[in-house]
C-alpha cells in the first residue's frame, strides 16, 4: 500500500496547463485577498501574486488549497465555483488525457436579477466537456444557501441574471474603499467617522467592502455594527470574515466577562458545573451573553431541556451566534428530536455557510433522519471548505459507509490518502475498511499493519484488521490476533473497543462450531449483556443471543432478545434476530 504523499502533483500539473488569452479574476470575496490591505494572511497574499496573473481559462489557482473553475450556467451566464484540490487535479488530468469528468463545486459568484441575488454557495455539479474544452454546470443543490440558489436558473434556462464581478467598481467607489482601508490602517478615527457616514448602497453585496466596514466600526468602538458587517462579509464568502465576526462577538460580550471573572476562571479550569448556580441567576439579567454561557456550561450536565431553553433565550435576542446554534443542535439531538435538530442545523449553515461545525452537524442530522443524498451533498461542501485531508477522508467515510456505496467511497478517498504525508490512525482505519469492503484485502492488511506499528493498543485498528482477515477466509489468523489482543484488557485503550473485540472473537467461535466457547468469552466480561447495550449498543448482546441459540438455549435467548426489543424497538438488527429466533422456535 503506497501512502507516500505526492504533494507537488497538483503544482506540476498546474504548470503544464496551457495559458489562455481570457483574463482571470477572483470572485469578490477572494478578490479582497489580492486587492485589500486588510487581509491578515501573508501566505495567501504571497500566493495570490501569481494567481492574479495566471490566465488558465476556466481554472484558477489561488494557492495549493484553493482552486476555482469557471463554468457555464447558460450560454449567457458564467460563474466561478470553488473546488477541492483533489477535484482540481482530477480536472487537470482529464484535460491532459482528453476525457470528460465530473466533480462538485461551491458557487463563488453572486448573480443579480432586479432586487434578487442568486447562486452564491450553491453546490454545483460540474462537467468538463473535452470536445469544446469548457466546463458546464449541469445540476445545483440550493437547500442550504443564504441566497436564492442556482437551481432555478438551471431549471428555467433564464438569461436575465447578470454577472456582478466583484473586482469591478466604479472608480469613485473604488477610491472610497481604498481610502476606507487606509484610514483603518492608520486608525484615523475622524476620517473613518466621515467615510462610514456615506456608504454606497451596493456595498451591501461586496465582501471586501463589508470586511473593511467591519474593521472601521471596530476602530470606532461600534462593535454591534462591526459584528453585522463581518457577518454579511462571511455570507458573501470572504475567507477571513467568519473569524473576524467571532472576534467582534467576543468584544460585544467582553463587559459580561469582565463583570464576572470568577465564572470564566472556573470554565478555563474545565469546571463548568460550578458556574451553574450563578449563571442561572445572571441569565435573565444578561439574556444574550448570560444564556449563551449557560448553554455552553450545561452541555454534558444531563439537563438538555434547560440547555435548549438557554439557547432559545439567547438566540431570541441575537439569532446570529454560531456557537449557540451548535449548542442548540446538540441538545435537540440529545433529546431525540431529530427533525428539529435537522432544521436547526439547516438554519445554522444558511447563516454560516463557511462554518465547518455547521456542516458536520447537518451531515449527522441528515444521516440520523435517513437523508443520505443530502448527506452526500454536504460531504462535498465539507471537502471544498476544509483544508484537513484527514477530516475529509473521515467525513466521506461516515456518509458513504452508511449509504453502503463502497465503490464511490474508494474513488473519493484514494486521491486524498495518496496526498497525506502521515494519515492519522482514524483515517487509516477508515481507509482499511474501505479497501476490505472493496475486496482489496492485501492493500487493506498493509494499511492495518502500518496503523498497528503506530499504535498497537488502538482497538479500532485491531477490530477492523481481524474483521478483514475473517472476511478474506483467514479466520485462524483473525482468531489468533483477537486472542492476543483480548488476553489482557489493559492492552486495549478503550473499554468499549475491548467489548467489540471479544464479540468478534465470540462470533468467529460460533461460526466455526464452538458456541460454548463463545458463551464463555461473554461470561469473562462479567457484564449483563443487555445492560451493556446502553453503553455500546445492541450488537454484542445480539451475538450473545445467537450463541445461546446455537447451544439450544432458546429460553435464555428469547429473554435477551425481548429485553433488547424493549430498549431498541426500531433497531433493524434487533428485529432481524427476533425474526430468526421466532423462525427457529
């Protein structure tokens, strides 16, 4: 199994890509990092120096991790879409080989039609046409965008919306924006006060302008207005606005923190529960900050109803709080109110389309409610927004494992894993399991050997390695590995993983005609197997019931399955074993 990173592959392919005569420009939010004096990242400022002069037709590189494709929506309408680095490499290779290819992109262009705005943040399915050497948008997914989306344009073929290129400003407005940014840098308060008093109306839809206004209001100590400007800038896809919004929110809540320093000393020490009595008193007096902090401190306290009420009280006064929206989703999920949690996560991502926590929460809600196509779309959005390749791999695995779509998962993970210098253990486990499910057993075993050398006590590595050996008809090797691992429970870091290792060993014993040995393994856990299901789920107890059936002890098996059915009435595996037991009787 080859895990050595080929980090320069995209750059080498990029240099081979032909120059075009058409001028390249960045979408408005990203144009700010080339043109604005206020952007905080030297890395991007340096890398954009080449991107601004790179004319690659329909492909534009900002840096190693940020790529845009230009695509046709209709013959009259073109848009820029941000794509992941692996998709960029896929398109470059397709161009070199003269073949078509598809990928997902996030629309980075704002379109206008009268008073309406379209397209920004729409997930777009892109297709490269090798015959005409251009990219077309063939499908769009708009459910989660803060603006009306692109799908309506694709559905109607409308030609009425027109491109709003963010890099093109009227000369007087452009000079005013440059003056504003200069006054921010010079901290010229009087000049700033004069400039912000006469803001052009169309700056509302310009990310660079909103970002500059946010800094201007910060210098003027008008933190509420700064917060709203940064919030608008991040809606318009400014790459740095979300972090600035969080800082603005911190400045808004600073008086509350300074008035009650003892609360935050306890929180910093990890002792949140000690703050609850005081916070419950303070929350009605400070409905935004007090309830937000209370909602945070109640997480894990076993009172989700109270936590949810605190979230609602804070959001009632300030709906745009990404952390509180995340807490609210957690409490709704804990209460089993999955549909409400789904709506909460959708609201979160519409308000904060660049917030990775919002995307992850919505993926989990989509999977919990059986909306697998939505989860797949969100996984694409996550891959575009997230720079961490390990997290991309794990997110794709979480979604496509539940969908049972192993061929697609293999295709998505392969280029990501090849690009990783040192994959995490969790990523190696996901990759190894994907290879097993795709019947690439030798490659999978090499992956698990690599992971075991890195961490011999990781139960997930041991479990999936043994499961793969059993799947490959190497049950003796699987049993040997499991017996070595379970000989001493302290050798496995996680107690829950140890339970599953014993369960897999018991299953192998049962399937090879040794059900009594299987039962003795469960007896060695010294646990009530049904009670244990509250901690680890029903699968170990179900294997215990099957071992009882194999020994002919149907009465005990019926008791176990009946108790499991009362605890897990909708679990498909519990129902399946109950049907098997009924058939045996």
